[in-house]
C-alpha cells in the first residue's frame, strides 16, 4: 500500500466534519424523523483511511476466514501427508473361549473329549510399514501440496486486497458524501437566508407573494436533497463499519485530506501486474498444481514396493489340545511388490481427467491474463478521464463562484430578481458537487489501478 498512501497527500478538498447533533435541517424544515439518524449525544470520533484499513485487517471476517484456510493448507503441506514417513503402530489383543471340544486324531493317539474346555490367546506387537517405491507419487504429491499452499497464500492475498479495496472505496464514498452533506447544508442555509430576505421585503411591499412562495419551494427542495444526502451518508458509514468489523451503528467522521496521484504510468502498471496481481498468481499456482496432479495419476501405472516388519509376543493356552501352551517372541519382516494388471480402467479415467483439468487451468490462466489487462485499461481510462474532467470543472467552478458572488451583490442592490439569484446558486452547487464526485471517482480509479497491478496490499499482507 506504499504507493497509495505516500503519493503526496496535498490538500484538495477541505472535508468538513459531519454536523452530527446540529439541528440545521430542523430549522429549515421541522421534522424529527429526518434528524433521527444524525443526532447523537457525543461528538463522533475521527477516522483516517489508515485506521479503517487496519481495523479491517484485524477484524474483517472474510480476511480471518482466508487466513484460517491458509493455515490449514500449511498444515497439510508436510512430508508425512505426502507419504514419505513410515507408519509405526502398536497392536495387542486378548481372547478367551469356553467350548465343548472333541478331537479325533489319525493313528493310535486317543481322541480328546472335553466339556467346558478353556482356551486363551494373548498377543502384542510393534509393526512398521514403509513404502520403498510408489512410482514417484510421493514426490509429486508433496510438490502438489506445496503448490496448494501457494494457492492458499495467493487466495489470502486476494481476499486481503479485495477487502482493502472495498474499505478504500467505501471510505472514499463516505468522504464524498460527507462533503456533499456540507455542500447541501450550505445550500439550505443560503435558501433560508434568501427566504428571510424575501419575506422581509414582502412585509415592506418590496416583493410579491409569488416570490415568497418560490423561495419556500426552493428551501423545501434543498431540505429534501439534504435529507437524502444525510441518509446516503449514514448508509455508507454503516457499510464501512461492517468491513471494519465494527457495529453498524458506530458514528465517525472521516479525517483525511488527500490528492490524486497524477504520475501513474500505464505500461509500468501492466508490467507490475504480471508479477503482483493476485488473480494471475492464483491462476499460475492452480495450473502448476493441476500439472502435478496429472503426474501423480500417471505414477499409479508403476508398481509399488513396500517394506514391513514387526516385533511381537504371542501366547496360547488350550485345555483341549495336544499343545497345552505355546509362546512366541521375535521379529517378523518382509518385502512385498504390488502391481495392478487391471482395475476396470479406473487409473486410465483418472489420468484422462487430470489431463483435462490441467488443460482447463491453462486456459483459465490465459483468460485471467486478458481480464487483468482489460481491468487495467478500463481503470486507467476512468482515471485519465476523471482527471481531465476535474480540471475542466475547476475552471467552471471559478466561473460559477464569481457569478454567484456578483449575483448575490446584485440581489442585495435590487438589480436582479430572486429567480436569477437561484440560478446562480444552483450553478455553484452543481459545480461543487461535480468536482466532489470527479475527485473521488479519480481517487477510486487510482486505488483500483493499484489493486489490479498487485501493489495495493504490499504492506498489509500476511
């Protein structure tokens, strides 16, 4: 995030604090309902963009889930899961039986005829098994597990970057609406002042009832616009609180003053995206994992060689047998070779499916590469266009401001009517809102460029 947060936070728009607790709207249009969202007992706390992002990194549930899944894949990427380690087990057992037994032997040995003959068997052993060769499947499996760990790392980075971008976008929207509320509040104050002036003139015969009614309509219109902008502002705050893992009802005011970085280079961003874009990295890792899985399936065509050994003790006692007691203590070991001649084409099907999945992942990578280029080009077009329009609107703002000041003076001198003054007021308000919208649109496009280039979360990663 170094690029986004260290690009010259020059003062562009003086973001006014949210006038929570004030009753400006109530003075213009008495309505307790409209003030419901904005009246609180205490002054709201200030929130910077860095604080909003830090809160999301610590408490956002999507990020926490992604990190937990990342930990699971790290736990799985071991040589034990790949089959490199031997298996050591301890077995034991005891069996007791009571039976009526009759045994007749060949030859001259007399038969055995026992009722309620008891027999017991006791055994215990330590067994060791180890695969000496499995067609290199273990090596490919271990490499695939490591690749899946990289997949999880990329997914975590992607989740973090997506959340950080959402936080930035929502924070910018809150700041934009905060400034819009301020503009609408000033518009309501001017309309109220204009109504008061027209009413005073009407009392002394200097204006008509129609002018008073027009001023009242304009004030009501501006008050409705203010109420809507306040509602949008409150909703945007709640959205940001959810991303931060905070209660939706938390009240705050944005505190950052910043400017747009005008030095971004498209070719440099395209080059950075080849290595840094999380979606591209994820597609590459998925392709590598699919190719390794293909090799694992092909290894099943080779024979497997297994080593086994055990050290154990057995004891048998039998009342109805020519062997009354038998004990054994010692080592048993061996080597076994297994080769499947035919398995109903299961291995063949698995190998074919693994090859198809690898091909699909290769095409997915190509599609992701095209999508990343498209997203960068689209974001850069928005970025350049917003900057161009912003420069043009600043010129219009200067003109609208000058026109408003002259109209205000002319109205006080009686040189123009209230309608002409209203036009000048609306022109100034529209110009201020257009600049406000374009500025934050350009700033959001800048953040989007950093996200696609893969540099947005450099300092807030794992």
